[in-house]
C-alpha cells in the first residue's frame, strides 16, 4: 500500500513503523490518500491547535472550503489529534467556548457527511489513519477487482 502525503502537510504522520510506502504529492483535498485512489479516498489531519484555529476567522473559511471539496469523496475522514475530553475540559489555549467546538464538529458530520474521529493524540491518529486505509484496501479489493489489481501492482514499485 502506498500512502500519498500532501506536499503542504507539515509535521504530519510518517507511518514509519507500518508496512507502507509514503510518497509526497499534491492532493486536491485532504492531507493523505492512497496512490491511484486520490480522487476517492482522503483523510484530513488536524492537530488540536490547528483544529481550534480552524474554527475562527479566515481559517474557518479555509476549512469549510476543504470540507466542501471532501464532501464529493466517497471515502473520507477527519482525524483530530485531541479528545472530546480535551475540548470539554478546555484543555487548550484559545478563547473559543467548548460548546462552539462541539457544535462546529457535529455540524461538519451532518453538513459534509464526514466522520470526525477524535483520536486523542498524534500516535493514535496515525494508527487510525493506517487502519482506515488498510481496511479500505482489504474491503474494497474484494468488491472491485480492477482496483485490487492496480493496488497490488503498486506494491512492487
């Protein structure tokens, strides 16, 4: 399995201890995708500080635009490297009210049809991303033989 990491992604996941290859490339949406499936599969990663800063001002507009693009993807997720407890206990440096954070995240789930996974931390977020990609490949390969052949051909490259 070859994971594509967007060129604009900073301080992200490297999948160092996972049986994958990571290539850097320009993605239309999301921070990570699978080689050959860049228009179908996307994961958006948000650190706690990035998530909170995305809820105000021009960053909010940028995130809404990203989520709007991701809406068209059949397989997508937003993985936040913080927990619901971090939000409810206001374990962050921002004036934003925890109820506003809850409201925004829940509205994204409905409006953009995107699951938001509160991973708790970066290591767990990376594990969840790997598991989502691996599960997608294993399940999708059973259904779509053409994709299976394409993905298997990528393993040797």
